[in-house]
C-alpha cells in the first residue's frame, strides 16, 4: 500500500470508489449529513458534479487530496486544505483535514494513519503551525484514531435546525 497525491486521471475513481461511499456512510451516521436525493445513488449527473467539484480542489494549491493505493485499488483518501487564521489571533496558520476515509474492507490496516501522516506533512511543509479537523460526535472509531495521534478537543461545534 502506498499513499500518494491525487492525479487528475484519478478523479472519477475517487468519486465512485471512496467519496460516494464516504458520503453515504456519513449520512447513515447522522441525519445532519443527509444527501440530496440525486446523490443517494451516483447518477451520471451526480458523478459529473462531484468530479467537477473535486477537480476544482485538485487544481487549487491550497488543497491536497491523498489516496491510499492498495495494489491498484483506491482504499481510502484524505483531504487537507488551508484554513485561514484570523489576524486577531496570536496562533499561526492552520491547515484543516476535512475528510479521512478508509473503505470498510481495508480498515484496521493503518491506512487512516498513513493518510493523515501525508496530510500533516503537507501542512508542515507549508509552515502551518496547527492542523485541525472535525469529527462527528457519534463516530467513535474515527475519534479514537485522531486522539491516538495527539488530536485533542478544543471546541464543540453545535448546531440548531431552524
């Protein structure tokens, strides 16, 4: 298994093999992440929109997507991006790991940690002082992975439906 940077010719496979399963899994975990009907199944229109969205990120130097390549199969991915720190705060620049996913058949093989290593290295190479992430409160497995890597809760995100 290797973790490598996303290539443009990976975009459709990323969407089909790991992003859509990730989105569906997050929707099942919490209704806050519910998918719009046209994304519940990966129709041609939804695939095209998702690939275009990921292409924008791929082309943006302030984003990086890393793939876990398991013998030619995409087994997971991580997305990290610049997260601007307001000038009023004394802390330095931050990167945000916005997504980490490992396909169910590949869990328990250290893939999430390898992907996070690459995302953290990307942030360190760009001289970020912090790397941040958010995790669903009910995603105990992911929380354990992040905490084992030294991530600590600093804030609690709260929401209210209007």
